[in-house]
C-alpha cells in the first residue's frame, strides 16, 4: 500500500510539473502582445490648419494613436483595431493653446513619436505706407 501511495504522489508531481512547464511556454514575458502590427505613418497639416494623420498597418495587431501635451496629458486617443489596415484621422487643433505637443503611435512594443508645435502668428503692420495727395 505504501508503494502504491508513493507511486501516485510521484506521478502527480511529474504531471503537475509537466503541465506547469507547458503553461509557462505559452505566456508572454512582460505582458507584451504575441503578434504586433508593423505600420507606417504620415502627418501633414491641411489648408484649414487641421492635422491629418495617415496610418497603414498589417492586420496582425492593434495600433494606438495619442495626442499628448507638454505635461504628458493625453488629449486624444484612438485605437486602430487588429483587422483594420488603413486609418485616416483629421484632428482639429484650433481649440488648443500654443505649445509643444506629441503624436505617439504604438503597436504595444514600439512607439513612434512625432513632434507638433502650435504657434499663432501675430498680424504684422504694413512696413510701407503709400499716401496719395
């Protein structure tokens, strides 16, 4: 009876160790996504003063786009889903005060940062006056 009990304990221990090892192989260290999307971004301003963001990506993972101010506060965030391959965003920045901002694009592993500076140009007085007598 003692040998049977010892054999069962050893068998249970080996089964538990094997099962734990197989679970450890499936986990991702650091909580990183198993599949990340590669992406390309492009940004430009429109004639109306809006910020146009173009993103092309693979359908292997999600991508996050954020607009962040100089203090690190997130002002805008948009998640592009795993199955979407193209995203075109137009942000109106006219309500934001002058200053430095960042557009951050991340696939969960890599972060691409684009600097955006808002400056309001003051109207200038004409440098030459023409008078007719």
